[in-house]
């Protein structure tokens, strides 16, 4: 009986130690996505601060997102060239807050713009997320 109890306790100890080790976090070989391809740049439009008070926005159109109003970034002019591959990249925390991430739109030539929280939907401008 003592031998059986000893085997049960040992097997529980071994199984718990293995489960703790496997759930300890990501391994070095895990893959993290830092950029997402959103298409080839086609065109952009600019809206001045009179539309959204105090905010200059550029609205980007790609071959995947082929209408204006879905992707917006802060700026007055877009320096992407037609046909550039455009990526959405997550950046570090925004405004010193922990756990909040900002996003950039960038191409392969290191031109980048900060993504805004505005979209154009149902004939009005809406904030999709706030900082």
C-alpha cells in the first residue's frame, strides 16, 4: 500500500512539473507577426482640418483596400509611389500607456505614416478606436 501511494504521489509531482514547464511562455522559435501586407499603393486623398477639427488626414487606397475611407493616416501629403508594397506595422505603446499599441503604414523604402483612428462610413467620419 505504501508503495502504491508513493507511486501516485510521484506521478502527480512529475505531471504537475511538466505542465508548469510547458505553459511558461513563448519559446525562442515562436513566430510573431510585426507587419501585415495591405496591398500595393494606388492613390491617396487629403482632408484638411476643416473636416475633422484640427486634424489633417490622408486616405490611402491600395489594390486590396480599393476604396477611400478605410485606411487613414495623419499627414498632409503622401510620398508613396504608385505600385509600392504597403504594410501595416504595430508599434510600441502609445502616449506612455501600457498595453496600448499604435500602428504605422509603411513601404519598403522606410516611408511611414502614423495610422489615425478615423474611418469614413455611412457618409460620416467615425472614430474606430481611441488613444
